């Protein structure tokens, strides 16, 4: 991990989940996302201390554990630290077990539920300008990856996009990254180039993106969605259950699955099925206790 300057008082810590850092004039700082593990949080804290940054605020772009589990360490290490998150993420911040429940549609298997009982949040944010530490931060709704996902624009015109946009490396590595609501994801992707900022940062495996380069990455993400939409419609020329569809997509794209990755792909495939059904492109039938999907003829 290392601290990288973006513009003005805005930095980021290059990490498995990149974390934004905004430095106030009094030496306090704000963290945008807080990493996955305690060891990663310790490394981040070491970087902050080496640079005489005093952590005072955290904003979480969304509730996935690689973005907010570090909160627990930082809130213990810095008792005065205040945490902010989107209002729509409230149920998941206060009840993280819901993340596993979404995967399993019930009380989840043990290895799908590594979350603590709760992530305490001091302030829930609505879209718009919010003064934090005396400085204006713009909160932008970017739904799709999760319902309440937000982006943050700092006073230095740097926008932190979280997981609303994926790097080329992530798409090449995982093929089909997690999406909860495909229609909202597509709308968000089309909206991203309209954001009034000069620099952009996404959460995984990409450096700072200049505003002029953002549309190319947006189009790469949209093309990947289109690719899987066509693949799913082709597979559904014959009726398949969701489980059969997950199997075919995994095999066709050489996606190796463990328990968590299986449920990530299954959720994303479900998002495609909902979207395609809403568009009238696929229909579903029940037959002998199985739910089948098929391309509408």
C-alpha cells in the first residue's frame, strides 16, 4: 500500500480496495472506504500516521465488506471518527447479515456470512452537497452494484466511484463482476461521463482516470454487459433453470467458482434475468417444481 496524491488535498491509498483520502487544513482527514481486513486497516493506519494525518471521518460508497469492514478497526482506534453512508444502504450497514441472506435467499450458510453484527453509522447521506469538516462534498447516487451505492466528489474535483465502474483488469479476471440491478447499472454507466469532475478513481486495479478517458472505460463496461446479454439470450433458445444457466456461463467463460463466487455469479445472472424479462426478451415457466427461463419467440 502507498499514499498517492491526485489533486490538491485529495489522495488515495493504493490497496486491494483503493481508499480515498481528503486532508483538511488542520491535519484531520476523511477516508472514502476502509478496506476488508483488520491487517489492511492496520497498513492504512500506518500510512496515515506516517504522514501525520488524523482520521476524523469515513464515507462508505456502499456496504460490501471490502469497502466497510475496516470501519470497525478505525472506529476503535479513533473514537471521535464519524462514519457516513447512503440512506439507502442503512438496512445493510445496520444488518450486514442481509448481504449473505441476499446470496442464499434465507439465513445464509456459515461461509456466506462473515459479517459482524453491525457497522455503526453516525450520519446517513442523501444526494447533494454536504459540509463535512467545513468543506463541501458532493454525494451522487450511483445505483446498480448495490441499491444505495454513492459516488463522492471532493472540493478538488476528484470523484470516487467505488464499484459503479469496473477496471479492464477486473473484467478480464472475473468476466462477470457483481451487479444487483442491471437496469440501474446501465443507467449509471451512461451517467458517469456527465459528472462534473476532473479526476476519477474506481476501487479495484486501476489508477486515476482523467475525465477525457472515462468514456472509454464506461464503453468497455457496457460492451461486457452487452456480451453477456447476447450470451444469455443465445443459451435460452432452449429452456434452462437459473442453476443450469450459471453452469453454462461459468463453463463457457472459464470462470472458476468457490462458494462465494458461485453466489456472486448467481446473483448477477439473476439481475440479467430480471432485466431481460422486464424488456420482454425472455419468459419463465414452472414445470415439475423447476423454474425455467427461455428466449421469447
